[in-house]
C-alpha cells in the first residue's frame, strides 16, 4: 500500500516548524505546491513496519501492532500466526494452524478480543463436554479483510476490562479513511498432513470507495476457503496415575504395596529399578494411536457503510459475518490396562523423585484390542452488526454513540452429534507393553496364537462400545457505549464515557454411550471386506525406544516388535450394522429416534450464565514538557459493576453397573430439574501512563493499572455435572461457583525505546503482575453427594472376591457372577458379557471426585522482560525483527505432591521470534522462526490432580512474492517447513502423554489490485 509519512507533532517539532515557516513566509508563495510538499512513498513490508512502529511510539502505555502491507494483504494468512511475531505473544495451534493466543504467559481466557473496539463473543466446542471458554478463535476470521491488529498490554480506563494479559483489537477497513482501492486474491493450499493431499482453493476480495466528495463510503470484503489435512498422534490417552513409593501394606489378608487402583504390587519380583519409599511413581492407564483426516470450509464477509454529511458528523454501519465448518474422521487402535499381572522396568532416575516405568507390561489374556472409528463435525458461526455515530457539536467537544449486537455459536455439524464413535474389538490381546523410552510411546503386543499368531485378522473383530456426544455453545453480546472528549487546549483533554454490556452464555451437552466393551454378537459377524489393513509406524517420524528380546522376556512376553498393524473402516458401515442387529437398549440417554445409536435429542447437561455489566470511566490526557523534554501523562479511573445469574439442571442417577473389566456406567434416573444461582461483584480500576522523550527518539515509559479477567463460563455455572462413566474408586463430577470473583491484577510496566531510523527501533521492557482472586481447579472427594448409587466395587461381594482371587478385575467379576448370580445384581447381558450391579443398602454409595473452582487467598506474582529490535539495513532492502520474552511466576505445580489440590498459573513460558526479510524491486522474501519454551497446560488431567505439560516447540515459516506488474503479484508460502512435531508429558518428561506428528503446509497464489 502506498502511504505518506505523517509529520508527527510534538513540542520540539512544532517550535522548529514555526520558526522555519516564519522565516520562509515571504518566499513560500512564490513556490509551487509540488515544491512545498515532499511526498515520500513507502510500500509493502516497510510501510507496514513503519505504521506499526508509529503506533507503538505515539501510544499511551505499551502497545504493539501489525498492519496490513496493502489493502487485502495482511502479512500472514492467519491472524494468530501474525500475532505470534509480537513480543510476548505465543499461540495455540489447531490442525496445524494458529487458533488462540497467550500474552506474557497468560492464556487465551485472560485476553480480551475486540473488533473495532467492540467486545466480541466467542464460542467453542469440546469433544467430551460442554465448553465454557471465553477465548476467541482467530481461526474463524480470514486475514484478508483486516487492516491491523493492535495489542494493548497495559490497561486504560477507556478500554473495556477483561484482558488481564492484553486487549487485542482487530481493525477492519473504513472507506472514508482509505483511498479508493480494490483487490482480489486466489490461492491454492497444499497440506502434507493429509494422506490424500490435494490443492484446495481460497479466494478473497476487497473493495473500498468513497463518493460525493467523501460524503458516502462503502467497503465490502469477502473470502472463501477450503482446506484439507490430517494428523497422527501416539497417546497415553487418559494420562498417568500416580502413587507414593514402595510402602508395604496389608490388603485383604495379602501383602502388597499401595495397591490402590492402578498401583503396582512390587512384591511379585517382576520389576527393575523399583521406586524407593520417598519416590513417586506412575502407571499408564491406556495407550493408543489416532489418525485423523479433516476438511474445513470457511466463509467471511463484511459490509461497511459510512455517511459524513458534514465535517462534524460521521455515521458508520457495519455488518461482519463468518462461518467455519470443520469435519473430521478418525481411526484409532489401542488398549486399556486392568492393573493386574504387572511387570516393569523403571528409569533409574535420581531419588527422591518422580519415577517412570520406561517399559510397563501387563498380562492381558483374552484382553480386548479395540479399534475405533468416528466423526467430529462442528459449525462455527459469528454475526456482528454495529452502528456508530461520531459528532463534534462544538469545537472542543466530541461525542460518539456505539451500539452493537454480536453472536457466536458453535453447533454440531452431523446428524448423530458433534463427536461420535464406535469401536470394534478383537479379544486376542495377551502380554501388552508400553514403551516410553523414546520421543514417542509405542505399544508392544503378544497376540494369542489361536487368533492367528502375531497377525490381526478381520474375522476376529466384533462390535463393542460406542458414544454419541452432542455439544453446543452460544454466546450473545449486546452493548451500548457513549463516549465523549473535551479538548481544553493542545495540552489537556478529558475523556469520559458510560457503557452497558449484556452477555448471555448457553451451553448444552448430551452423551448416549453404550458400555458394551465386552463385545456384541460374535467375532466375524461383519463382512471382512469392510476392514482395510493399515500400518502405524510409517505415519510417524518420532524416535521410539527399542525393546530388546531380553527385556520382553523379563516382562513375560515373547514379541519385542512394536505393534504396526491396524484396520481402518467406515463409521456408517459399522453404525448401520450395529443399529440393525444390536439395538438392545444398552445405551443411555433420550435418543433421537428411540435408538441408542443416535445422539440424544435433549441435553443431559444445560449451563447458562447471564452476565450484565455497567461501566463508567473518566480519563485525562496531558501533554507538556519537563526540562524541555516532551512529556505525556494519561490517568484514568473505571468503575465496573457486574451481576451474574446461572440457570442450570440437576440430574439423579441409579445404581452403578460394572460392565467390563475397567468400565463402569452410572445410568440417569428421571428427568433433570432446574436450578438458578446468582452472584455479583464490582471494581474500581485506576490506570496511569507516563512517557518522557529524554532525548530525541528515546522514550521512557512507566505505567500502572489494575485489570480484571472474568472467570471461565463453566467456572461460574450453577449445580453439579456428573460424568456417567465412574471409575472403580469414585464417580467424577465438576462444579462451578456463581459467586466467583474475577482475577484482579496490579500491573506495572517500565520500558525504554529508541527509534533510531525509519522503521528501526530497539526496546527493553519490564513488567510485573500481582494477581489476586486467583481461580484454580482442584479435585476433592465427597461422600454422600449421590443417593441410590451403590458401587459394586465397594461392598462385601467385592471384598470377598479380592480375598479369594486378588486384584485382577476380570477374575473379580467372574467370582462375583459365579457366587452371586442374580438377574438384578450379577448377570450376563444379551451378548454374554458379565454385568455386576450395585446393591442398595449393601454396597456403599459411590464417593464423588469433584473438580471444583474457587478463588484463592494467595497473591500470585508474574514478572518478566521483553526485548525487541527491528532494523532495516538502509536501502539494501534487508531487515530483521527479533524479540525475546522471559516470563516467570512465583507459583508452580509441585510434581512431588500427589493428592493435595494445587493452584498454579498455566501457560507461563519464555518465547522468542526472529524474522529476516528482503524487499526491493518488486521482490519480497521473509523467513520467520518462532519458539516457545515448555509450560504447564493444566494441573488436572483425566486421572485427577496430575499435570499436563507441553514440551518446547519451534517452527520455521517463510514466504516470497514478486510483482509481475504494478497491479499483479504472485506469491508462495511455507509453514512449518521443517515439520516440527508436538509433544506433551506428565510429572516427568519420560511420562509422555502425547506425540503429535508435524507437517508442512504450502500456499501458492496471485493477487491483483485495481
């Protein structure tokens, strides 16, 4: 884009200009206008960097920005991927593309996203539960219709609160502020993650024009994108269960060692390097591989109309729409462990510490080897309509009225639900071993000889369990704001305003799940041609530990080669077959057609939060001099008052059923009932920013402000939500707290910036945040929370079985069936699988592990340093941008603490970026390196108070373009060109939770500007 350098006004420049103009007044009239006004034309990357640098330099407080290089030409195809170039900003990725952002170690829910200054709703869907996230998914917005993205890292009275990390403002084109322009771009995307890669199309266009001497303006943007990709993951699916070291106990008359569910009996002699009493050790609950193929279709559009009948009045009406449809199909294979017949080879780590079995093995005679297939389909839709009028009734006063109504909705994109799956199983698993000695985990199996030796066969497969999940979320925002500014003189201005914001969050979730993991029908019932043989290991580039024959022999197995065989198959083939042959009512939930092979037509869980906020602010902007040094001061105060109302549902449950070795179900009883809870809070938030230009182009900044981040929606929900799949030791539930107060932070920023050349600067900044009302999650065990839920593993039948056969779950169920066969309490289902049902008055009602949220009394300190340099090498066309952010928090997850709830900040990590570019003679080239250190993603996993860490990650992207003519350019882009993989882990780096293969993505295209 062609831009003019704007002559930035300050006291020194004004004085110099005044003297110069006075001396030149007598001769100026004799010169031509062209001679009086020198126009400096800058285009492309350098123009974008200059605009961003000018915003940073002239802003109050700490602000960073990325500007479009030209109309319709944002630097990256994804806004989040552009934002990660900003100092202190890192991103989360979904399907290999930037999705959500973390700023200064504070995650997506701590950052407020606005569109042209308006709060934007966000809606997401989780695969296994309703979502309560407030975060905005940048993957829903195409970058072609964006002119700039601004990141406000310090709080201001005139900016809506909610961004404790930062407020991120997306700016779209305004026709009366731009020259008449139009452009159209076409692109082809090649994503190597798909097993069936093909070039998918993208097309975008923008038109902006003004009419009648600037009285009317119209801007239209639109884009359509298709994308196809895939993923491959090796996972310890539900995480690691952790236990104290080898303390000998007495259970059921037998000697053992901490033999809670999942613990190891170290007295059987089948263990190497076993932990000491001062250690903590962990066991994996499941191991498997997941292979996914996805397709995405994204449509974006915006219409902006402006009317300026006079110089003192401008009215703007705009409408923004986005739709993002994502569908995926997965095939997986893996197996659960029953925690019996265990053998291990532990890492010889320093003691005391966290010990990990590098090889964990179990005897799984006749165990199931499930292979699943399923679909996930979600439709995201965002609508926003707004009206703004700015009026200057008298010279010193400017008033504005802004009204908007915005909606974000996420809904299932499949008739069966948003996340559905069905499994087939071969009951041929013998000795099963997980090897985590390498970068990725692998599964080593002995397959029973009677099932074809080491080979898997389609004729051994039969239908087993299934699930049909239906998750929905909708978030509405209606907002009205009145702002005013009174300019007393060139040095003093007063800003003021009031606002009303009404937010309405709704989510619903249902799950129809069949716990028939013991199998339906007979092996070989389904046609063998449905199942296509596939390999596993060639989908991964990650290293894995070798399993020697000696090690496998010690563990009790015979095969030392990792599993490298699976079958892929079609969801609809198996689902339709099962619905026609096995509709025995074993599923749970109110199903769409009366069948248990559909999603529920009514939600099991409903969550709603109505949040209404009233605000008022006042802010003084003052410009002056101190000892001839330009000085600026902004000071403000904002008042926020919020009321919360949370309608929800409560559900009753019946006796627990033990339906397979490691699967339990808790059926719902009756209809859910409605409940409503309330909460409220108010805050007075001060802010002050000072800047001093100590010498020309060197600026010192100091800022102090208080900011808040509102709780996750589900953190505030009413009632308690229960998982309908309890464990052997407890049911699981989650609970919100409508009376939660938001996070509150006292923020200090200090920085020095040197602007030493065109589009060149260096800056050093220090920040500190003292966070109160810290909201954390914890798991607490509650007894007596559920009536009429006797647990079959918590009574005299279970104790008698343990004393007779030990802790093997399969043998326990067989013993209870053989000795207490009763149609109501111990029986075979229609497929011949043992089902044990809890007996009221005899078995204990299940305890419940409740994940709950609460405000903490402690104050958490986060601080760090931001270092940045942007340098253009004179007129060579070369330039570099580099930044590094160091972040630290005074709280961390203690890996040596097992059961006590822990409060810890998630997402805190160092980040770095390095970008080198060249731009000259119509040619552009840019290479970007992005790095993020490891960080804690969650303090709670599927196995309780166990952490999830994300390993450090780096990525290299590049793009090149060439202007064939003044109007036509072609370009090529590559993302993650070195195909870096992702990895996360538990209490130690050896406890891998997931390895996610990395892939490159390439774009080619052309762009024409009219």
